[in-house]
């Protein structure tokens, strides 16, 4: 699933009636509820949130001080998923690592969505040389691989969860900006936008009240894919050893730590973290697909 598989920008919504409001929202929620894959994805994300943030309260473990007397113990008994190379309980570490991984994914996606939506809306509404300059900046940044940008930025600053969130958020808004700009170019030609302009509404009011509201559907769909992308980038960064240093934990870092034991039979040091990354990324993509499909149903019914 790619981030470009979203609503067609050439299919504007009904003037003045955003799909995310009123009857449109209720209908979209109902359609989403009928999508088994989307509901399954949502259930997985809820479970992983509970696992990561409530789990450590119900199953407290030591994740700050190594226990050299219990290193690389296999699963069983006191350690359901065994211990790692420095004696940390792997199950407890999965929970703690899930906190930072999900925080980075959700927060980075929120930053990317806000920046991309505002950038695309302003570029599309302003038009002319402003649009050209703003979109050439987007095109230039899109030409650089995201992972390369992340590697460059993280070598210039000290890695931390907050810093990774900011870095990922500020390089992930480009696709959102292009999608929003494409829809705004169509929407601004509609009569109700022209009428608002003739009645003296300020540009920022038109953008906020009439344009951004009517691209919410596309923005929400893209945001779910941005979460998945941010989690993958964070995992890749940590796997390369450029994530937040120990004792901070994340799933990509756990994969990197377990890589040294891949041929020694210590499967519990690799597979649990890898499975968590895969199912969370797939779950967010399923949610994005389901939201897109439910919104497209709402659009076709109009």
C-alpha cells in the first residue's frame, strides 16, 4: 500500500459540507464499521496501545538496570519471552519499547499532517508564483530519499525521542502537501469559495473555513499512512544504531541488539520486536484503506 493511494483530488466534495461533519461523519463511521479488515486493524492498534502503556503497570519489570545473572535465558517460567543479552525481560522490554515507537509514529504523523495541510492549502489557494515556489521546494525535498534525510539530520543532533519526532515530522509532510494542494486547486474554483471572496472574507478565513474543512477526508486517510511510515523510519533508524541510546528502548533498537545473536538460536531476541513492527504497520495501513473506502462510498452516494 502506497501513500498515493488516496482520494482523487479531482472529485471535490459538496460545497460547504465537509465529509467529516454531520451526517457524512456518521455515514462514514457506519461504513467503516462494516469493513472487517479496518475494524481488525483498529482492534490491533487498540490492543498494542494497551499492551504498551497499560501492560507495564500490570506487569512491571526492570528496564533500566541490567541483570547480568539472567542473560539470554530462553522463554519460560519467570520470563515468558526470555531475557536479552544484558538480562532485561524481553516481554517487559517490548511493552516499554512500544511506548516510544507508537509515540514517535503518532506524534510525527500529527506534525506532518498539520504542516502538509497548511502548506498545500496555502500553495493551492495563493496560486501563481507563490504556488510555484512552494511546490518546487516540495519537489526538491521529495527527490531526496527520506531515510537519507533522517540519517543526515540525526547525525547533526543528539538522538532522543523528541528529536526523532521533530525530524520525522518535518520530513514526512511532503505527500500530504501535494494531495491537499491538488484538491484546493479544484475547490477554490467553486461558487461558494468565490462568493466568500466577493463578500470580503479574508484569505485565511477562506482557507480555514471552506478549503481545509473539505479536504479533511484525504488528510485523515493520509495521516494513517504517515503513522505507518514514521514507525518504519524510526525502526530503520534504530536498527542502524542511530536511535535514542540505551536505556531507552524501541522495537527497531531491539532488532539491532538481537542481530548479533541471529545465528546462535536466540530467536526471542529478534522475532517478537519484528512481529510487533509488522503487525502495527499493517494495522495502520488497513485502517487507512478502510477510511478511504468509507469516504469514497460517501462521495459516490452524493
